């Protein structure tokens, strides 16, 4: 009987992995540029076909889409399209392509493309398989040369955010900036980011039997924050303050100078820091751990840590991995009282 149970278990596992791969997330891309024009180029060997309410057309050469009032004009076509243009592999499946905003950025994607006209810009969305998104975020967010176990921890945190963190945007699930999670081109199979995502496929963080949108930052300054400390309402996982030995020994220090009126608007909350960063730039107040003093008619902030400092510290996690910690141990340290489960 034992071999039959083993085969059944393998079949169930294979089905679960296939189901996880089929789950999609819709990510708004290139939105920082607020562009009225995009060029979509096929990749050799990867079929690319588009449709907009009528007959589909194959894309063999770079295709230029441009906002024209409330419609999208495809160069070389007689009619402009009022609704969304969908591009995929011709069988409603993911494909690879390059999307570019001329003179600014060019990026490769793997998924299904949507181009929709908005009042002042094109809304560009890529619906990609969950695991493609996880690997792409891990490649973009992780510190350079981080060990594989640290990347696995990042992959689990990233997947948890994608599973439980929807609702931050109206037109799509997530954006490709640090407002949600930074995203680049999907990494190749030989990369550590790809391997970390594959090794943890389907694994998420759970608190009281609920998946939560795991938060993380580049550098915590030596101690992570709770949500309450930063004035963030607690819904689900509260986050616990934990010591980060690496950042305590090697703090990432910063100094910035603010006008008195700008400093007056800075309260010890994450929302106040973000509001000031939107006004002055993201390097104006890099983190939430700082002291201040008046100097020559202005206010000088001296701080440690980059980012909100909640949850996983990427620098600290990488150091734990270098000293032999497994990804489960890293996650347990930065997310106490949680479990790693398959969703």
C-alpha cells in the first residue's frame, strides 16, 4: 500500500503547484511616467496577439499605442479603440514581450498585457502568474549578493503580500513601485531569485490562520517597529518589535536638513514621513528612527535605517542567512508568532 500513498501524495502536490502557478496578479506597470504612448515589441519565439473587441491581430513588429482623446490609437490602423486592448499568446495565456516608453525606459515582462485609455494617460497592466511576480519582486527588492535562504524568506514575504494585500489600487491589484512592491523583469531559471521563488512555491505567512500582507524594509536601524508605534491601524498581524543584531552593529546612518516649516509637519508616524517625502523627495526622511536638533534656522535629522522598519529587515535577514539560518528561522525572527503554510 505504501507506494500507492506516495504516488497519490505526489499527484496532489503536483496539482497544488500547478494551481499556484495558474493564480494571477494584475500589476500596473510604468505608471510613474504617466505616458500617453507605449511601444510593445514581441520577443522571438514568443507569440504575441492583440485584440480589442473585434478580430485579433498578430504582432510581428514593434506596435505603438497612443492615447487619442478617450481612445487608443494603434499606429497603422484605421480606427482607434475605445476600450481595453488585450495582448497575450493568442490562446489567452501568458507570453513574453518588451514594453517601452521611448527615451525613458524599456522592460521585459512575462504575462498578459492590458492597455486602457484614461483621462490623461495610458493605464498599462500586466496580468502575470503569481510565481512570476514573486521571482520578479525578489530580484528587484533583495540586497545584492544576499544568500539563497535570505531570498527564500523574501519570496515568502513577497508572496504573502501579493496574496493578502490587494485593494491598494482601483484599476489593478498592485503597482510596480515601492508603494506596493518594486518589480523588474522576470529573472532567468539560473538566477538565485528564480530558485528562491521556486523552492518556496505556494508558501505564505499566516497569523491566526489568516494570510497577511507581510511588510518589509531595506534596513531597520537595529530594531523593527510595531504598527502602533508608527500610527498605523492594526488589522490582523500587529507586528512585534524585534532586535536586529546586524543593523545594531552596522547601522545604516543618514543625515538630512529640513526647513523649519517642513519639520513642523513631521510627526513620529509613517503617514507623516510619507507625506513629507512626497513633497520633498524620498530621500528627505529615509527612515522612521531619528533624532532632531535646530541648526542655523533649520532642523537637522540624524537617523538610522532605510524604510518604515516594519517586519523583515532585508539587511538583517541576509546576515542571518550568512550565519547559517534557514529561511523559516529568518521569518520566525522578524514575524514572531506566525506560521509558514501553503495557501
